[in-house]
C-alpha cells in the first residue's frame, strides 16, 4: 500500500504525458491541450485538480487556434479493455487519426490494431457519417475501416468503441456556435 501511495503521482503524471503525446499525434499541428467537460449546455474547462470520466480534449496550435478534439474511445475488446484516442474535426465530421493507448489484446493477432500501420492508416481522413463501419476485404467508402484478418474481434471492438464515443460527443461538438478558445488566450476581465 505504501509503494502504491508513493508511486501513484508518478504513474498519473506518466499516463497524462502519454495521453498528451498521443493527442498531438492524432491531431497534427497541435502543441497544447485543454480538458473540457460538458456542463450547462456548453464545453467548460475542467478545473486543474478536478477529475471526471466524461471529458473531451481540445487541441490547439501555437497561435491558440483550435485544431480539433481528442475523444477517448474505450470498451471491451477480446482480452480486456481497449483504450484509444481519436482526433476528431467536428466542422468536417471526420476523424484524422487514431492511436491505441492501452490494450492487452492477443500478441500477434489482436495487437495488430495498433501495430499494423495499414490498419491504423484506416483512421486518417475517416468520415463519421452515418457511422464508422468495419468491412472485410476492400474499403469502398470513406467511412469504412478494413478489418484485420485473424483479429476481427479486436477490430470490431475498436470500431464499436469509437462509434460509442462519437455518439456521445458528436451532438455536443457538432452543434457548437463557436469553438472553445485556449484558456491562456481568453480575454481577462478586471
């Protein structure tokens, strides 16, 4: 118990750093991020010490302009929970990148959802309407992801998790009147 208590801050810091780095990879051009919660009908920055399981990450470029949102997509896979982050552009209704950030899928099969570059590339420029669809064989539409032979269950689980995250966040993000501003760029009132 003492070891857990002593190492927990380091573990949490490492997980936060890994999440931030993954966000920057799935939303190219982003250099800073802000965690948001949906409250009172709008996105509000999550206070620094507060915790919530229902968050979305805003990614900003060097000038403070919103690049896009990072959506956590997690749920059961074949072996255990698969946790991924997708870069989502609400104005275009498309995903521009995906990275699995935690998975214990079967080595040599299910782990291809993050090791197989061709599979991961399915999520670059992926339309989300009507929803992301898993197909076998060849991709024929811009909302399709080609399943991995021998890892169909893991492929299906990842797509299912992404669709669930999109179903949860799209109604909130797609109808925003104005994108959020980076907290350090907001106008200060005296």
